[in-house]
């Protein structure tokens, strides 16, 4: 069984406070998919692996923490353009870093 909770956090980049989903616990049964996604039940928690601030777009495992260069990256034209790119699904975009060719 998977359990989740909702926690208010302040974005380290823009200081906006929002509620984020956190995974308290989950189980894994079986093998990963060929595309490397984990087996169920963990696969169904992918939506909560990365938190994305709705105010500035900062995406991280925990929006209340960031490396020093995060503010510069989030405010960059390239980062904001990637977040707004309609060709990329929203959830995938949260995992994607502009300039990342992987």
C-alpha cells in the first residue's frame, strides 16, 4: 500500500508557499519496465517524485532546498521556455533540465 501526505513548503527560489504531495511509504513488486520505470505500486507515485513550484517553476525533490545556482537557472529564458513547451508533457518537464541532452 502507498501512503501520501500533503505538506506546506516555501520555495527556496521565490519564497512562495504551496502545498506539495509527499510519499510517506510505498511498495515495489515485480520487475521494472523496459523503459526503466519501477514496478507498481512505486510507478504510480511518479507524480510526487519532483515538486514544482507553481509560482516560479522551480522543480526539485524538495523545493525548500536548492543549490546556489538554482535562482539563476530558474529565471533563465531557456528554463522558462522549456517549462512552457507544449511539446513536452508537464510531468516529464518536471524531470527535465534545460541543456540536458540525455
